[in-house]
């Protein structure tokens, strides 16, 4: 993944904001691609990758928390054979 020094700190954005930015940039990428703006597409791709990486990290973190909670629930659930 390439680094863009002009990108804001993505960890401060809400999940909904990240999703909205991804949607908006995908639309802009499509327009730039149809217009033959390869350089613009590359720049958008870098930003999209950063946003998707942040989104992936959040999903993994949420999934890990859920697994830990489920693991803790197993201590309370007893099934008699």
C-alpha cells in the first residue's frame, strides 16, 4: 500500500464516514477511468486502498472482540450429556 502524506488520520473517522468516502471515490474513479484520466485514477486508487485498509482493520478488530465475547460465554453455558 502506498502512503499519502495528505491523508487525514483515518482512525478518527466514523465507520459510516469511511464507507461513504469509499463509495464516493469509487464513483469518481469510474468517471476518471471513462474520461481517460489515468493519473487521477492512480491517485484515487491510493486513497481507496488506505480507506479499505482502515475498514479491514476495524472489521478484524470487531470480529476479534466478538470471538472473545463468545469464548467468554462458553464458560457460562453448560450442556449435560
